[in-house]
C-alpha cells in the first residue's frame, strides 16, 4: 500500500468522509457534516481542509457555519438524537474561548448519551511562540490547555500532539461514537500547528469503514432471572426511557405491553416510545408525570426500567416507589443504568431485550383486575388534561392552552422541541405523543438555550418534519442566535416564543420552597422594595426575532395562536409566533415531589414553613438498595 501526503486537518476531513454506521443492514454516513466557527486556531487548518474538500471534491464533508459554539453542539445533539444515534455531526472550534464555548454542549451530549464529535483547536504543540493568544498558561504545567476541561465531559478524549498519533485517535473516536453503551461527547484536541502539518499517511487510513452499531443480546442467565422476577410480580410497572426510541424498539414495547398487560409509563426522553392512547399507556412518571402513573408506581412491586437512567425527575427523588418489597428489573445497554436500584441487570439492546423477555414470558399475563384498575383513573386524568388544554384563562392565556393548541394540531409528522423552564414539566404531564419522534425534550441536562439550536439540528436530520421550537423568554434571551443560521441555510423552523417576563418555573419552585419568587422576574428594580419586582420591561422579543431574519406573528389569544400556527405551517421561511402567557396560571398536579433542599434554619417564616413540608417529603425517600432475592428470580 502506498501513502498519501496530507495535512493532519486534511486527513481528518478525508477520514471522516469515509466513515459509515450500520444497524439492521442499513448503512448511513456516520459523520455526514461539520459545523464550525473559525478563528486563528482552525481557520488555516480544519478550515482549509474543509474548503479544499469542497472545491476539489476530494472528500464529502459539508460545512455549516453556526453563530455560537455552544449552539452548534446543541444542534448536533438534536441531529444525532433524531437519527437515533446512528449518525453524529462534527464541530470545529477555534482555540481558547471558541472551544471553551463547546463545554456546555459536551456536558449536555454526554449526560443525554448522544454522540457528537468535537474538534477542539489547541495551543501550538511546538510552543515556540507561547503564550499564544487565548492560551490559558498555567504555572503548574505547560501541556495543560483550556481543552483539558473536556476530559471529564467526554466519553473519549485525545490530544493529537503529533501526526503519528492521529490514526489511533480517529479510530478510538469512531468506536466510542458508534457504541450505544459508550457514546456521548467525543473530543479530539488538535493543536493549531499540528492541524497544518503534512504527513505521509498510509492509504488504508482512508478506506471506507463501516461501524456496526451493536444490538447486544441478553445473557441467558440474566434473562431467566428477569423473567422469573416479572412472573412473580403482581403489580409490575414498565418505565420506558429514551433507549426504547434510540433502539427503534417501540413496536416490541407495544407488543410486550399487549401480551403481558403490564402498564407502561414514560420518561422525558421516552415519551413517544408508546402512543399516549395505547391501552397500556399510563403517561409520564415522576415529579412532572401523570397522577395515574404515579399512583401505579407507588404500589408497584416490580419496576421494569427499559432504556432509562432513572433521573430524579423519573423517580420523584426516590419517593415514587413505596411498596415495601419493590424490586427492579433493568433492561439497558449500559451496565451503569442496568445496575441501578439494585435491580436484576439485563444488559442488552432494548429491542433485543424486549423480544427476549416477551418470549420468556410467553403465556404470562398480569391479572385482569390489575390491568383494569387504573382505567377509571386514566379517564378522569384525560378529562383534566382536556380542561388544562381549554382553560379559557383571562386576561392572558395559560401556557397549558398554548401546549394544547399545539398538541391538537401538529400531527404525528412534527417534532416539538423544549429543554428548560416550566414547559418541560407541563409537557411531560400533558403532551399526548403519537409518534416516537414527536416529542423532543432535552431533560438530562435541561439546558436553557437548547430549544432553537437543537431544533435546527432536528430539522436538518428530518427535513420532512415540521419542527417547533417552544422557547421561554428566559431561554430565548440566553441563546436565540441560531435563528440566523436557520435563515442563512434556508432551514424552516416554527418558533413559539412564550413571553411571561421571567422564570415561571423557578418562580413557582422558589415560592413552594419559601423563597418568594426572589430574583425570578425580568422586571425593573423597584425603588420601594429594592427588588426586581417593578413594572414589566419594555422589551420586544418578537422584534428581536424579526431582526435576526425570522418572519414574526404576534398573537394575544389562543384563537389567534391557532390561526398563526396555520400561517406558520403554510410558510416556507422560519417563522416565530410570539404570545404572552400568565406565569401564575394553574397547572394540574402530578401528585409527586422533587427534592430541592430548603434552608434548615431561616428567619423568614415562608422558609420555615417550607422546611416543614420538605422534611415530610424527605421522610418518604427510599434508598432502593435491596437486592432481588433468589426466590423472586427462580
Ligand atoms: C443554562 C441554564 N441556566 C440556568 C438554568 C436553571 N433554570 C431552569 S428553568 C429557568 C428559567 C427558564 O425561564 P424561561 O425560559 O422564561 O421559562 P419559564 O420558566 O418562564 O417557563 C432557569 C433559570 C438552566 N436550566 N439552564
Ligand atoms: Mg419565562
């Protein structure tokens, strides 16, 4: 075999253009494109390589210019999630602040277990001119740079100090990106001088490579233990997490639920894993779940977690499960999650695992009484949701009515995108999902600013879908700039901008914890109180969106909102609909709890009262440490 003389950056681009992933016999590009923002750290290295690839056709790696490095990582996460982790995008950033801006996105990707490849530019390997512009320069060691902050946030990190190190680094990066159990942020730190350095590469480095995305099957003995535990349970509850969707296991889940009669609750990432109107679907579980799922969870003697990481929102901070003998069976591709709550570990792909469980449980069904027990509760709950969707709240509409108008009109071929504020909770409780890709709420990191950037990536991954970014005023003010990227790329988003002049979410949390909504309004400072509780600010976020290139529709009522939705759907350009809502409007109760500690001592009466309530809930927390005994698994 011969060699090819290329720079390190040119080799990276050519290599990435030749990587594929495969699952169930379907092949697709593993890294189909690259976001980037150039600075001196990458303009002449990766930037030159991307240009050369495009103009000479030597490698196919389309480049997308983002407006903020954090935003481009969010967009990449939206993209990879929508592609069920079979494809990921690369992100190139300059050294210092450019790469540091990707840190939040890296944490978000790893927390959500979603692949993204970060090409972080680094300080000169030769250090001839050190310190360079934007170099951290620590007295404790000259080989440390800002990029070392990626290490704890990345599932794979390597810094390519010399060209000879590149092939192993690239192969390691692909291995982790394509492994459903390992995946997350993958960071290759590329010193700016090394990017431009030429090397003679073995030709085979650029061979077409197919990364098989595994569907690990359950170990036979573990499967037997899980089957026995499920057979011996009288009140089992299945919790469907994001892993069901990423594994494309939704049909197996429906079959499993139908065959066994076991009710299915969902998590934020798992909403849509089962249709809301499936006979066994009981809605969201946990702090912001449905009271139906929470009542079942309270009395469940067995919880079957499938593709869930059991966040505190899902377990209501370990108060959701109150049966004295509750045990867990956890089907998860990641041992970390399968081991949680001392459960029977079924380390496997969700689809393979569900099919194997269904076979092992053949002929087994929970008692009819149990299957019927929650029907009435569910009917009552559906009525509560309908009411929340049609409150007729005055003078400003309630947020639940905005969500209702969306839910009733978007259809299954749409995706709604959210991440932080009061909407994730309202959505988890009220949204009726009709399709596995309809509900996209980033709630592992719950990062304000994900909504528009994430929506951009989702629309890139699924151009045939109508993508709705639902964004609160707080999140909008943190990160709206990818509207410009959407406009320049001709990518159509529908942005629903919910203006309530501050943090409705943290405001009501603060009030419930005795902190009186302190610091959660976006208001003028009030000369009388000294607090930020004066008049509303004269700000116009609709005008802001318009200034970034979006078409804008301002509405005041829910009827106007519905009409605006029709117009936005008919439009071809990115369109923002601005609506003001009442942050204090009522929301149904999940009849659940979330652990946010309240001051143990306080002079404020509101805090002291809240502390008493807090201690009551704290007493309900369970360690969930009891191992599953032999008699339940044999
Ligand atoms: C980057 C980031 N900073 C802080 C938080 C904590 N936080 C969660 S929700 C929220 C307020 C969100 O405000 P807005 O987008 O207006 O939504 P609303 O609560 O009004 O529905 C804050 C500050 C967060 N989740 N993400
Ligand atoms: Mg708000």
